[in-house]
C-alpha cells in the first residue's frame, strides 16, 4: 500500500522569507502523480502544485516550487516570499488510478 | 469559476440513524470521490466512482456506506446506522480525468457530520 509521510506537524515562517515543507512517500509504482494541497481555515482544499513522476523537471507555480527526488521518494514544497495568506494546513498527496492518498498534513503559520 | 458544492454543511444525527450527504460535482467532470477527515487527523480516502461504478474503495468503506449518482448532477454518500466514530468532515471531490492520467481533484467545502 502507498503511504505518504509528513513528519513535521507544524512550521512557522517570517513573512517574505522562504520555507520548505517536507514529504516522503512509499510506492512500488513507477508512474504516479504527486500533489500539494492547501487547506485554509475555510476547510476547502485547494491545489497548490502538481508533479508527474515521469517528469524530471521540478514543477513551479509562481512562488511555489517542488524538489522532487524520485529515487529518494521525496517531494518537498518550497514557498518563497511567504505571505500572510499562505498560512494554512498543507497536505502532500500521492495519486495512482482512482485513489489520492494524503499525508497527515502540516500547519504553516506566517509571522508578520 | 465552477466549483464542487456539498450539502448540508453541517448535520447532527442520532446514533443509529441514516444520513445522506449530497454533492454536485463540476459539470464536465467524470470522476467522483468521497474523503473524510476526523477532527485533527489526516484526510482519508473512502471511495472513487466512475461510469456509475465504484472504481476503488478503502477498507473504511464497508457495507455501512454506499454511493450513488441518482441523476446527472448529484453524487451522494449514504451512511447507514451511524456510529459515534462516523463523526467527521466529509469531502466530495471531482476530476475531469482519472485513471492513468489524472487532472486536478477539485474539492467541495465539506459536510460536517456529528453523531450523538
């Protein structure tokens, strides 16, 4: 079974600074997708960034980028120029056909 | 912008009662999902649904649960004989693509179920 591990329950970052959220996963599959979702206090999950496992190039979406290390099964999220609106719960997720598996999530707080 | 809508936003029920949680996926999406999140815990996969059939289900999704797409727009989760441990936030999601090539899953705001 696939597992997703987010070992840090909480992190804090100063506004305008950079923060990296860690995620590892375990799978025997070679083709899959990885996602980071953000869950603000309103509780609706919003996609932050997506990575296809067959792509070596790390995905980037504005201030958000990933460091995807397929051999190490690592998928970290870097948030640059952190903003107050980035404060939320962040979930790493792994997708194989018909099933998205989430990690436990990490609560990110942003200090003004 | 199209979105997934869920009703009710909060339901309180007595243990042993049946509840139906409703979802309206994004109109051109073909793949539908239910997840749940017990307070303070991880988001857990329950079931995925495509072409009027269950595609995948977790060990949580036992005979107590069922899903249905009764018409062209709604996607429902029925929980029979609710238990205290069914209290959770239930999220519906949909995606345009699935299977071996997935697009983004779009989530609703959730339905909070409280079982007393």
